[in-house]
C-alpha cells in the first residue's frame, strides 16, 4: 500500500512538472506582447433614450493597448473589438462619459490593458423627425425586346430621425436596384439610404423603415426565334448535270416579331437563285425574303449560298476499230481487222461528247513473224472515263511477207 501511495505522488508530480515545462516552451515559442493595436475602433452610443439623438461623440474612434500573443497581434482588426458609451437615463446636454471596450475574440489570450483615450464627450440633442420621399435608382436595362414599368416601392415615404442639424439636410431616401439583363419581374428587398439634394449620403441619422420591398414589372414585347435558312433554287442545270447539295452560311438567323409569329415560323427563304444551264458550282451572296409578320432579321439580311452541281454518271457502249502498232516494214496483215465493243462509264456530258478516235483499240505486232498470232487488244479512253468491258479482248492476226 505504501508503495502505491509513493508511486501515485510521483505520478502527480510528473504531470505537474510536464505541464510547467509545456507552458515554458509555449511561452518561448510564441511569447505575449503588450502594444497598442494600430486600428481605429468606432465608438457607438448605446441605451439612447427614445426622445433624444446623439449629435456627436468626440473622439469618434479610440485605440486600445492590449496584451496578446505576438503572432495574433498583427491580425487584429476593428471587428475584434466593441467600443461603447452608455447614455442610459441621459437627456439633452453634453456629457463626459467613459468608453467601455470589450474584446470579441479570445485569440492569443487577448486582454485589454488600456483604452486610449479612456473617455469621450457626447452631445445629446432633442430627436428630430422628418418624412421624405422614397426614390429607387434603377441600375442597367433589361435585354432588347423587354420593357420595364416604373418601380413600385411598398412605401412612398420614410421617416428620417436624428439630430435636427442632420435631419434638415436629408431631402430623400434612395436605394439602388439592379435590373441589368433581367427578363422577369422583380420583387426585392432594398435598404434605404438618407441623402441630400445633391445625392450625398447623410450619416448620423436613422431611416424608418430601413428596408422595404420594391416591385418592378418586366414584360417581353418583342419575341425572337432562330429559323433555318432555305435556299430558293430555280431552274435546272445543263443536260447531264444535277444538283448534289447546297450549303448556307449562316445556317440559321434570328427573326423578331410577335409571340404568335415567332412560335409558328421555322424557316426563311433566300431570294431566287437561278441555276439554269449551270455546269459547275455556284456561290452567291443573296438577300433573305423577310416574311410578313417579321419585325427584323437580326445579324443582317444576307447569307452566302453554295450550290454544288455535278455531272450525272452514265454508261455507253460503242464500236471501236482495232488498229495495228509496230508492224515490221517487210510484213503485211492478211485480211481486215475486226471492230470490238467497248463499254464506258463516266460523266454523261463526257460520254455524249465522245468523238472518233477518243477511244482506241490497238494490237502490238512488235517481234511478230509471218504466220498466225493471237494478240491481246489494248483499249484506252480519255481521262475521266472508266472502261467497264471490252469484247473481244484478243484477235488472231495473219502476217505475210511484203
């Protein structure tokens, strides 16, 4: 039992010693300092009687000397303090009052050591009241096509109260309301600000009510729709050609008009583009035919149309005589050579324009001697035409001397 009591006492001593060492180390790593916080703290009057107003508090701001950890000192702001003078039970007059300061944070072990200065002179005057009009300052505009009615504040007037010297300067209370790019009606709470005839903010007075709701009706009068541009093509290309497609730039345009009009319209036509006897692509900048009921075509009234025209593909079968190449000077062909049948594929205009000699069928007799020989027939056609078939593809030739 004695050993247990001795060990318990030793344990308690160890804990106390460790805590003391921790305090010493913490103080060494982040020591406290006593300095004046370099910020001005506004002095606020509290417990003001209902029939009086504060005309002035001199000085209006104070500073404090504090004790706090060094790394916290530089982070302190006016938001960390509250400075007040208590007007409980005081009426009209001038009063020297103590300034009470309390810290609003416990960071760094903050403690207030001294208030600089410790007091303030407060002038209390009779409360003055005044009714002034409410004005709403609209900021921005709704988008094109939307209209806006005048703002409707829930109160047309507000009461300004405070010292007579300041209340007398106030001619209106105002509040800004942003309507930039708004497309729907607004019902929003705004804070009223007392201002003089030149729009300067008057301080030291109160506004009752301080916050009101404001309604602004926004309606859409001009409606728009994105519509597809349809090229208006008339006429037919030259014989043997056809239209394979058309491209429009831009593909769509925006048309404005009434709600019923924009709900129904889906396309818009270009002016007529004549392709009569065309044998190639046509690219034109053309105007749009603005339909009845449209107010405006946004982004311009013209587009670029590219019409793609290609020749039709067909086939043709023709008879082509066989001709000889590289016949020896001392040889001759016995009898006549036949014609062969050649089937071609290609653009119809090219097929229709073929002339004698455009397609050739030849046999090469280089190195051939007297007697009969089977020789392959070589067929050639103009560029752009494809040889689908030729028959026969060879011929028997008899050569004789002389």
